[in-house]
C-alpha cells in the first residue's frame, strides 16, 4: 500500500502526539509560510514528508524490520526545522520545549539525538524520519529555497516577520 507513505503524516498515535506536532507546525510553519508563501510552504511540507518517510523506511529495511510503518507529522516538522534554522539563524527556539538555544544549535542537537536513537535501534520514535526530514530541510533550503529568498530580498518583496 504505497499511499500509506503519504497518509501516515496525517495520522497520529494519540491526542498528545497530534497536539505536539500541531504546536510545532504552528510555531515553525507560520513563520516560514509568511516568509515564502503558501504554495512554497506546502511544497516544502509535502516533500519533507516524502523524504522523512523514505529515510524511515530505509532505516527499517536496514534493521530488517520492513513491516514497520511511520506515523505522524514529525518528519515534516523536522524538515521545517531544517529550513527555519537556515533562514532564521539568530532566532531562539526551546529545544524539547524547555532548553533555549539558537535555531541552528537546536537543529544540530536534535540531529545528534536522532542519530543516537537510530544507532540504538530502539523503536520508541521515528528517529530516522526525524533525521532524514531535518537533513532534507537543510538541503532544500541550500539547494533551492535560498536563491528564491535572496531574489525576494533584492526585489524588496521580503518582509521581516520575526
């Protein structure tokens, strides 16, 4: 069932899982969407989801657990975090909701935690989905979005929202 690789981003384990993802979407997504526009944001979110589930499934195959499927929007949110850290490097975030740090530092810390989680093999979280989503976000910004943002800045269309 190939479609579950897309629909899994709209399903959640429970209400707390859903609420946590929606807080992340609101806090990161609203700023990015205002900066790049709704269409660009939707593309980023969707492609981040595809990249995160691809990383998750590749990791599950590596662990010889091909029957496990990811669930939730956190891989998409990690892609947003990757873009946010690149676009707004001087912004402060609360890592895990409590530890204040610069956005790029929070991104690196989350990548480290997710990488260690991947190495542990513990199935508590979609470590590989988070990791691949974050890397996708950085790559998406560097290879595609950065030029668009700079062009908007040069033409005076850019408005500072943060």
